[in-house]
């Protein structure tokens, strides 16, 4: 059974397949499971930082580097909803104190 609901932006449809997976559709209806490779690693690095970084604190560190991503944007990156550009990946790595390769899961 598939349950449909209209997401906040009204341009994104979200449905659950009952298999503990949430899929997202863009305006043309193409399912998207994940829009970035770095989301899980961003969250992992943020929570393993000493002291732990909040999403808001990470947003502030990015702003100090000239990259504007608000707390909600960080949450969307971590959940795989939001795309991440190359310069944002570089800034995220620097702010989190990890390598770009690690964020992209090219190294353990």
C-alpha cells in the first residue's frame, strides 16, 4: 500500500511504500531515494566532533567560510533530500575537520 502526501514545498511529493523507505519525486515525477552522497557522513562527523556540533553551529562554521546553508538546509543534506554542490562539499569537509574523500565515502 502506498500512502501519498504533499510536502511543504508543494513541488515535492513524498510517499511511503511500507518498507521503511521514503522516496521523493521531483516535479516530473522521477523517484529519488537520495540526492547526495555526503549526508550520512556529515551527520556522523557532526555528532562525533568534540564537543558535538549542532546543525545550527555547523551552519555558523560554514557561514564563516562564506557558504550559506541554514539549519534546515543541513537537516535536508543529512537526510539526503538536498543536493550538495562541489564547493559546499569542500566547505563542509573543512568545517567538520574531515577530508572531502571521507565525506564522499572514498575512504573509510
